[in-house]
C-alpha cells in the first residue's frame, strides 16, 4: 500500500508557554485506507487532523504528501493544496448559511478554479447519491442536521480529493445517517484516496481499516 | 478562482450582510452628496465665473501696427509655428466703402482679412461665389442700407465686392464695429497688416505667447507697434481659480478622509462578524490574496452602488434648485477618489481577515 500522507515527528502546542498537545508524533497513511483517530477529548485528535490538513503549522516535524514535505510550503501553496488535494468534513458541517445548498457544495471547486458549470453538475450528482432531497437553492438553515452533514460531505468530495479528513462527521447524526456517511467515506477510500476520521464512535472506528489511539 | 466567480462571491457576501452593506452604500452616497452639493456646487459656480471672465476675452492678444511699421501678412505663417495658440488672423487698415447702388450713401470701413481659419468669424473656407466677396456684421449691413443681407459694395479705391454673408462678430472685433471683412485666401504674404489678433490656448499662456508673437513680428519699426493683452484679466482669473480651487480641494479631502475612516470601521466590524466565514474559506483552500480580493471587490461594488445613488440624488437636488452642476470631469474625478478611498479603507480589514489562522477562526463560537 503506497504512502499518501505521512506525519514525521509532529510537535504542536497552542501558545508558547503551554505544553505541546502533540510531541514527535509520526504515522503513515496509505492510499485506499480509512484510518480512525480515537482517544478522549483534549488529546489533540482534531489538532492532529488540522496539522495533517495544512491548516495549522507544526512547531516541529513535517507533513509529507505523496513523498513531498508540504507543511513548510508557502501559505498560498498550502491553500492551493487544500483546495486541490484535500477534502474536509467538519464536526459542525461549517456551511455558509447565507448561500444555497449547491453553492456550499461547489465552494471548494471554485477555489481550485474549476468551471462553475462542471462543479454544479458534480455537486448535483453527489447530492443525489447521498439522498439530500432538498431543492439545491435552499439555504443550509432550512435543512436538518443530518442533511447538513451530508451536504458538507458532498462539499468535501466534489473535488475528488486525494486525502479526506473528517472531524467527528457522525457526532450529531442518527444511526441511519451515520451509516450513510461512513459508507460514503469507505467508498471514497476505495477509490485509492486516504481517509482519516476523528471519532468517538466505536462503530465508526470498527468500520475503519486502522485505528490510532491518542 | 475565476474573475466571474470572485464577483459572484463578492455579491453574495454583500447581500448576506445587508445591514453593513446598506450602511456602507449610504456612507458613500452621503459622501458623494456632501461633495457634490458643497464643493461640486462651488466648482459649478467657479466654472460659470471663469466662463464669464473668459467671455470677456482673457486669452486675446491684439497687435496694432501703423502702416509704416511694415507688418505683413506672412507674420501669420510664423505665428503658426508657436505653441499655445488657438487661433490667429490679421486685418488690414480700413478703407471706406458704400453700397454700390447708393454711391453717396453712408461710408462704412472695410478691412481685408488674412488667416487660414476665418470660419471662426462666419466666413466659409470656400467662397460661395466667384470673385471678391465681403462679409459684414448686421450693424454694417444696416449702415450700407442692405437690410436683405444681399447686394454689393464699392470701396473708395474702386474695388467692388459682392456681399456673401453675415459675420459673427466676436468680442475681440467688437471694437471694429461696424465690421466688414474681405477674406484674402490667395494672399501672397506681402500685404500690409494693421491689426493682428492672436488667441492663446489658455489664459495663463497670454504672457509667454505675447512675447513669442512680438519676437516674430519682423517689423521695420517696432516703435510703431503696440500690443494689447488681457493679462490683468488672466491674472484675476488665475486668482479666482486658485482661491476657489484650494477651498474646494480642502473640503473634498476632509469629506473623503472622514468617509474613509467610517468605511474602514464598518468593514472592520464586518470582518470581525464574519471570522467564521473567512476561516471556513481559508480552511477549504481560499488563499490570503483571494480573501483580500473578495473583500475589496465587495467594497468596490458597494462603493459603486453608493456612488450611483449619490450622484443621482445630487444632480436631482442641483437641478431642482437651479444650482450649477460641477460637470462630468469633476464628477468622474470625485467618483474615482471615492472608490479609491473606500478600497484603501477596506484594505486594512481585508489584510486582517486574510492573516488569521483558518482553524482558529472556524472554532469561533
């Protein structure tokens, strides 16, 4: 199994005086695999996810994507990588309540410079696939929590990312919707991508190929 | 991100925050109204005053040469080489003429006219009839006894000219009234010129152009040449323009500065309110430059809307009150300044928004 994403000796702490949340942490994430990051609250699971997703800068160590160290790159390059190679599902969906469902789904594709028409077509396919049965023009505030999380999942998948990072994607969902989300993550891993999920759910962890405890 | 997508995102961002957007539009509109109804009105009045001064002939230089001075028509060729001259023509000394049909009628002075652009006086480039023709002012026609603006005149030297049309007597020829001119399109350049009229491009060029004209007169006896300019009037014009212009510029700068500060505060508040929005965008791949571009585009759109509203209201008020409007040039310049001020005011909030760590902003409750 090829290594898609690697953490090499990652160290990170919030603030100069605070003790580091992560210290010299290393792991390798292969393509086609889904990995669960588990552990009690405050152990740095989400922080690790954001370090791997190039949203935080490690104080030491590096993140390697497809053999290239990327955590030390310029901010603009990392932003482009986030748009082109990464997909994110946040715990609270983090949708833009002022925009329509389809605008939310296509947001990342627009940062990549992809055509709006293509992005909308792909977004509609994903919404259909995940059973989001609401008009695409509807606002996120007018849909249920489960639908919002599926919309966030569509947004993460619209660019067919090489790495999909999900922060407690089923945290606020009923079992049926959780199954839909987990199945979608597994399906994406099956395309050869790396999927990393932060979760407290034993069921989600059990559905993963590997579990890393923090 | 493509430009179309950026504009669409900026428009969506503006409509998603209606209160700060409307306040920004009203600020810019208010600024524009304040500028147009104060400075703009002053500029309009200034233009009227300056126009009146200009009508009085601030740009005219008149050279009078006695016949013995030796000023000839070829001086116009030399004057044509001088920069800063709008128009020039030469006129011979006057010869008496009468209506050919009334030899004992009123004697009216007639002058030969030299120059390449006599259309300014109402004399066409090509003569409408063959042979020598003359053009006269309404006053001259009346004195000739030609109320129908037709007929012919005969000079005391025996030359006869058909009357071809009416002259539009400009201010600088009012002193010649009653004016009758005989254009000389085929002049050799050796003809004697008695009066030379030169109009400078701008009032402030009157003095240097006068010096230049004097240097190319090439007369036999300079003591028999006198030059009359409206330099004093031109200086008065410059003083009026400087005084009013300084006041107007000062007021515009004050209003722009106040508006810029207020727009900056509003946008800083907007950026603070939308920390989570910017955090999400950054996390999903928006670059810092894109965040800056998004806020500046949004600001430019709001400023443009405010400008349109402000200009429309201002012109309506000026029109309703019968006040002078400042004109397109002032309005365009003020509009560019207003948009520039709004963009500069938005730059600091935009940079602040772009510099924040995405995930810290996303975690804002």
